[in-house]
């Protein structure tokens, strides 16, 4: 048996059509489960429910789990966390199955199929990743109306007063502004 908890043995699954087996798997999440914008926290434990059903020329594998994807708001850089319930169903084919020979002419399609591996095992890691990674938001927001950060001082617009502004002197007039120095403008009558 492999030390990888996502490599499952089919030895205890009867090969009679419709036979089922259930397993609960715990997987310590690696550093790369997600995208640069959102990912599952590395080192967290992901509990996966796996149901396997014998079918013609293979096994139907159904996965169920829940994940929290974490990232940063693209506007204000606050943390963003999204909870997702994940389900996936895939068929793992026996080597030499008729489904494989029917697609033998199109090499790319046969490479996309899940296969039962050596010693009657399956690896569900690819199936699990394929179900989780598309859930990551490429541009996460803390809330839809997030105003972001002030482009001059870098403070959050939501925390700044309504009259917040920065007086920026046009560089072409900077030498004239230096002539004014710290003298207040005279009052006009």
C-alpha cells in the first residue's frame, strides 16, 4: 500500500457490477492546491469522502469534501475566504477496456481518461484538484462594492473621511510654489 492517502486500493471492492465501497480519506494539503489568487491553506487537513462503484470495464469514483479557499482582495488587500462544498464523479477505466480502444485513434482524448493503475490502485489526486482549482476566484473581492486603496497614501477608502484628498503640486509649477514658502495667503477684502 502506498503512503499517499490519495492512492486507493481496489482490492476490497468486489468487481460484480454495481458493487460499492466507501472510504474516508484525510489528506494534508500541499502548498500548491489552488491558484496564485486563492488557495487552500497549506498544511490543513482535507477530509474526503470517497464512494467507489464497480461498472463495466472500470470503477465510478465519487468524491465529496468541503474547502475554504483563501486569498487577498485585489482592491484593498484584506483577506478573503470562500467556503465551497465540492463533489466530483469520474470513471476510472481498466487497462485495455473497450472504451479506451474506441478512442485509440484520438490520442489526446485517451490521455484525459482516468486509469486504474498498477496493483489495482487509483490515484484520486488529479480528480480532487480538478474539482477544487476551478473554484478559485481569479480576482477575489472582500465585498462587491470595495473601494480599494487611496492611490497616494495607500489607506483604505472605506476608513478615510469623505473629504479626504491630497494637494499635489504640478511639477511644472513646483518652483513657483516654493516661492510662496510657508506664508499664508493674504485675506482679501
